[in-house]
C-alpha cells in the first residue's frame, strides 16, 4: 500500500499531501475536507473549506519542518531561543501561502472547486497570543529568522483567550472575551509527549546529596504540567520552517478519583481548573493581588518549561551540560521572561548539581536581554512577600546572585553605598521589591535597546550604572518589521508595482527599494502610485462603513493613528487638533480646509481609566463633528474598533499620514511607524523612538517634525512645568479645552471629561499642552503639502524607497552578528 503522504492519483505525479501544483492542492483540500472533517463538498460550509485549505497548506509545511529539525540536529547548529510573553502572529493562511509561493496556485485550485480564496481568508480568526508592538515584533522576528535560514525556536504561552475583543458601545470601550480557539486551530500541533512540570509555592530545606554535598531541595505546594503546542513558521521561498513552541498548562492529575468516590465532584476537578488558569488568558488585570500572582506564575511557567525543553534537547544530543551556551542563545524579549536568570541557575545548580560559579558562567553566556521601555511602570518589579510565597527557591537564588553582585560593586566602587543601593536587585525602599530589569541585566552577556535614541537613553537613565560598569555589554538593535506580511501580503497592488519597477528582490532585501528614487518625479509612475493608494483607501472606506456606519470620502487625506491607547502615545493631542479644526470651521464655515478623515484604532488596558476616557473623547468628537452641517463632510472622525493585525492589513496600505506623536523619550521604538512608511504614508512625529531614524533615512523635507526633543522635555520638567501657562498663552487652545469641559462632546455632561481636562491643565505628565501649538502649526504644513499633489506623491514614493533599514531581516542580521553569533543553516528538501 502506498504511503498516505506520498500517494498520488493516476492523473498526476505529484502527491496530494505535498504537491505544489493546483491539481495536487485541489486534491489535498478535498481529502482534508472528507478525512479530517467528515464533510463532502455538497454540504461543506465556508468554515469547513477554510479548515480544509489550512490543513492542506500545513501539510506542505510539515515536510519542510521535519527537514529543518533533522538538519539542525545533524549539524550541531546553535539555536536562537526567543522567549516572549507575546507572539502576535496574525492570521496564518495568507502569510503561509505567500511564504510557500503558492497563493496564485491556491486561488486557482479553489476556483476549480467553486470557492473564493478571499472569502476563506476573511474567515480566519486571529490568534489571541499578543497585545501590541512587543508581540508583533516577536512574530516579525520569527518570520525573518526562518527567511534568513537561522536555527530558531520561539517560546511563549498558548493563551486560550486573548486579551479581549473590543466593542464600542455608546462611545465607550467594552471588553468582550476573545474566543479565538472556539472553531479550532489548524496550524497547531499539540505534543502531549513533550511536557514538563513546574512547581509553585511550598518550602525549601537544606540537605546533603549522595556525595555529601550541601544542596537545597524545593518542595512545591503544587505542580503544573506544561504541554507543548507547536506552530510551524516557514520562511519566504526557502525550505526552513522553524518552530513556535507555546506552552499550555494542565493539571498533573486532571481528576481525583478519591474525591469523586466520596461524592465531591467539584473537589475532583478543582486541580484541573486551577492548573489550566495559568494559560487561560493573556495579561490578567494585575491591579489586584490575585492578578499579580497569576501574572508572575504565568511568566515563571513558560520560562521554566522553555528552559527545561532546551536542557532536554541537549540531553537528546548527548552533549554535556557545559555545552548549553554553545548550543543555545536565549533572548529575553523585555522583562517578562527575566525570571529565566534565576530559573536557569536553579535547574543547573539544584537539578544538575553544577557548581555555582560554573552555572553562573553558563547562564550569563547563554542569556541576552532586550529592553523595550523606559517607563517605570513597565519595568516589572515583584514584591518580596509574593515572590517568597510563590517562588521561594527562586527568591533564595536571587538573594545569592545579588549578594555576590553587590560584593563586586563594593570592590569596584568602595564607599559608594548610594550606587550599591541603586544597582541592587532588591529595592529596599518602602515595599521591598525585586527589580526584574536589574536581574535580566546582571544575568545576561548582552543588553540592547530597540532604537538609537532609546538605547542611548537606556544607558543614561534606568540602566546608567550598569552601562558604566559593563559598557561592552550594551548594544542597539533598532526594531524592524517583515515586508512579507506588511507589504507583499497586505498591499498586493503596491507589491506588483514594485516588482515591475525594481524587480522582486526587494521582498528579501528591502534596501533595493532605493531604486524607486529614480521614479519619484516621473509623472506616469506617480499616477500609477496614486491609483494604488486610492484603491486601498476605497477598500478601507468600505470597511469603515461596514464596521461603524460612518461614510468617508476616499479622496480625503487619510490621517491615521492606530496603536495601543496610552497617555504617552497622546491620542488626546490628536483629538485636540480635531477640535481645533472644528472650531475654525464653526467660526468660518467658508474656510478652505483640507478634507481629512481621521482614523483611530487601538485598545486600552481594562484597568486604565484615562486611556478609556480618551477613547470616549474620540468617539464624542466623532459624534459631533461628523454630524455638524458647518463641517459639511470636510472632517470625518472614525474610531475603528478592535484594531488587530488582521485589520491592520487594510489600514496601513490606505494611510496618507502616519501619526507618531508620543512624548519624546517615552516610545522605545515603535513598529507601526515603519509599516506606514513602507506603504508610502508620510509621518508627522516627534523625535521619539525610531522616528529619529525614519527622519534620518527619508530626509527632513519628507517628514513633518514637531515638538520638544527628549532633552528639552527633561529641561522643561526640571524647570517646573506649568501647563496652565500654555493654556493662558494660547487662545485657540483655551477655547478647545473649554469646549470639551463644557460638555459639547459629551451631550451636555460637564463631568464626563473632567478627569482628562484636570489632568491636562493641572499636571499634564506627557506635555500634551507644551507641544500643542507646534503640532497644530505642522498640521497646517501637512494640509499645504497635500494640496500639491505632485509634491505629496513624490514624498510618498521616497518614504517607501527609503524604508529598507526597517526590515526585520536587518534587525535579525544584527542580532546574529553582534549578540547571538549564529550563522545560517541551509535546509535541503528531499522530495
């Protein structure tokens, strides 16, 4: 009997499971419809067809995945292990079709079956595995790692529910459960045989081992089992298919028969319920103590499973434990996985009986840390009572790491106890806290920021003492995004124009887009460029109408700000601009105002009241502005709900203007700014994060710069910032704030926006009012530039042409060369 994986039909030499022709793919889809779902074509619903196609595409990835794993094992390849609490991978079907090079083939195969590919793509649920830029960056890096043929494994948590789906009701954000797994996940391969046990709580005691050596035994109060759930991550037009391994929590014993036999059903299943909570939801609200406990437990759970998995892989190869750092380089994506420093030490010292000094050398050589923020609230700390009750052995190890580290500091800087206190892993002031960023820095051989400005500020502020101690450990790796998803997949019309103009090599070498500069002033090329943009805007306009009921003119300037809602990102500054323009129209309805459609999108954390109030303000402004006859359609305001990777596919290609207006010094990098730039949007922004490098690349004349610099922000704050002074000095600003405060955008309710107005006028922690006048003036420059169609088109072309630096391929190249010391491994596929 022919093997099912290689069986062929009489009319084709290509196997139905792995063949790349339309005929083979068509047979594969029908086979998977019947054999995996017990459906035949006449009764199959669109969801069944989607699953059948997804399984068929996955079939074609698995041979590549197997060849990748076998090759890495045979070549003793060093593997980059990317630890991240989030992997916002987005919909997989379209991306995998693009990477395999069979999108057109799939379209043809489905057409023969009477099925439309776009209909199936629209059905796919977005995996609820991330929240924002941090998780999307991790996903982009997984794409680039495979495309560049770098041995890699991504490690994280397989959340059953995402952070939430966002609905807008009466202008307010309402959180709805994100049930992304309710219809199944065809890309996931669950591996119950790959499971590890993670302890929580309990106590420790000193004892002697069989050789008479003193050791510590941790007896946890409970154990959780972590089961591997693998997702193949193929590269673009290569055979490499790396693994994203996410951990699902399960009870060690799902059912207690003794409790059941005495009639206590609830006690019998209680252990299962408690254990599965760990991977139940992304980012539980950590305001209450129970939320903090769950979040720390989540982080430890996935880190411990991941490190145990690496040690198991080392054992399978028969390598000694001392080779760990030669086989694995472990990147900590922000502070969430920083407990890895203490956990790897525990696994080496307690479980493998490695002497402390040798274990510390292995740990430091293996681990590297990426810092993503300078905001104090985002630099995680954990209270000592919580750490002691949940991870008692880990806390003991942190104490010992700290003792040895502070001895080193005292030797290096004798008598400088203030420095010792600043650098300690334990903050002794007030509530005693473990500083996780300090732990990650001390336990890693490399620390990097994610943009030139951010990396500089990192060394000058939150990690200054460490940078002075170990300057050689600090690096910059500016973030990047994958052009496969954010250009080739989501903007096919632009991709085709680029192919025809500069060749298709740009997909894996984005610097080739520089060749577009020769066409920036070409009238015929400009016309084709505008047609692509206009078509994308028409598509987004229809999606806006469908989602919100708001009709927008695709000929207007699409002014877009989509990102997590946060005060430092300053969506409320954008709202003040809209009210300013609205006031001008009310005073002079005949004013020649550039028609604009302002598009907002993004989620506010459920417990972040001010961010949710900003969403309400945007929707309140939209309600008034969109319906005022004086505006006459010249301004439209839209809050596009539930912004996601999937929705971003339609937003980025349609944007004319990208709003990157965070307070200088607060945004580590940003990646949305890069996606907009690649798709030809112009940027208005501050000198913050990667905006600095975007402006350097595109040229000052093609970037709308405003606002205080990071240094100026600090000087203004040190001088005693008084936001009321800016209000008193600017009549237009005062009128705008009064209009909001008087209830004009809250149906007469003068209390609704009082917390926001009071915050701005009395404290204004992110200097919104200080930057307001400059922002409004630069927006007038935007309007003037928009009126000159040829100039605007030229600037748009140059933005795309000069976006090459911001490919995630470049970023991964830098990690490989400067931090990981990894080279590509070519995968051969034996058909």
